[in-house]
């Protein structure tokens, strides 16, 4: 898979990465064997970015990545994989908890989970806006870089306003934000600002929690411990993280229209991932996977970019469907 520069990371990243929330928790059970198989299949297909967080399975996702790195090479830092983890949700999401002491504690735990001396990239995990706006936040992060605990840092955000605030900070290496056909607001200002600043954009929730897989119907149900069952109303965490905040029935209607605009022989998830990855300003798209088949299919979407597959009709449909069915509800919120 062709690689893309991430200037402030001083690294190159694959346009299709791997999100590993599914390997931790909140998506139903994934065995250790299946999780490691997903990591292996992704890396073998050319994926060079794994995104995780210290709270995914209370560190399980990080530990599984650490086990994969250990089997891939004796020097985990030389496995050819950039691991982006996140921190900040081990305590209540209150500005007072975002301290230098907690940052040091959280990053130490992540280093142990991953089995590395220095973390490639640490992102604040959707913190309150007050944390993103506070100079002390970046002073503490800069200190971790200076001492060698982390190589770089970024911010995972919920809103475009938060993304724009983070991009203005000179040492922010990346911003992670939801970008998909159901979430187009970042195209207005965030992606251009990031491109101008040399800030990498990691596009998360690219398939809208599976809605854009095209496999769901009104009769689809999810496990009790799956956030797609318990967080549709945002009662557990930001509603935008579940189906991108889109009403399930409305999302199904939008999917049916997008499927009619697909290039011949191209699936909806493949077209969606390629479309996001082709957006100016996007560095890497980070879909999740629960099994090898999904991991390989996600990585294969990168070939659509290399093959020059024409997504013009799909792009037109995405924008028209968004304007007609989703913009009024989604655009003002995130």
C-alpha cells in the first residue's frame, strides 16, 4: 500500500489504517486469537497505522498490539507499525483531571501495555474543550516529548471547532475526527486547515459504526454489551460516536441511496473508505475489524485509490444525500 507523509510525525502512514476499539470492548467479544489474526492480516496487507486507546478493554487492545509487535520483531519499535494510542478517559472527563501527573501515569501504563520505551503517538481522547484551549495541556505534553516518553502527540476530538483549536497549536502532530458520508462538516474548514498546517488527519468511524457496511436492516440487533445497543441516545458517551449520531432508520434510508451510486463491482464499504481517503487533507482512515475477512477488505479499499477507480458519481450522491437527509440534524452539532 502506498504511504503518505505525516510531516509533524516525521513518518509515513498508510491511507488505510486499523482502528482497534473492536479488539478491546464495546463491540461484543473478540477472542485473543481472532484479534491477533486481525492485526497480522492488516499489517500483511500494508497497513502501517494501528489506532488504540488505554481504555479499550481497560488496556486489552494495547496489550494485544504489544503482543503482535513482540512476535513481529525483537525490537517492537522497529516493527514497521506506527501505534497511535489515546489517553484521558481513565478518569471523569473534567478539565481538572488533565494534569501533568496524570499524563505521566497514563503514558507509563500504555508503554507497559505495548512493551515499548517510547510511544509513537499519544492523542488526548476527546477531552473537554477547556482542555484543548489550555496552554498547560501542551506544556505537559511537550515535557513528555522532551523526556522521551512519547515521540509526538495529537488530539482526538468530537467537534470541528475543537479540531480547529488543536490545529493552531504548533506541536500538535495529528487530529483525529469523525469523517464519513454522514459527517461532512470537517470538509468545510478542518481538512483545509490541517493540510495547510501539516497536521495529519486520522478519519475515525468511517463506516458510521457499520451502517455504511450496507449489511444492516431495520431488523438488525446488536449484543447487549455493544455500544450500538446502549449508546444510541448518547447516554454512555458522545452520541456522535454511535452511527455518527445519525438516527438508525434515517441512516438505512441514506445507505440505500448511496448504494445506487456505486461503481460497478465496488462494495459500499470499499467505496466509502476510498472516498474518505481521497479527500484532500485526510492522511489515514481507521476502520475497525473483528475478523480477518473484514481486515483484508478494509485494506483492499486502498487499492481503489491506486487503481484510479472513478468515484465521481458516488461523491455526488454523498453530498446530495447528506444535504437532503442529514445536514439539518448533523451539521450544527459536530
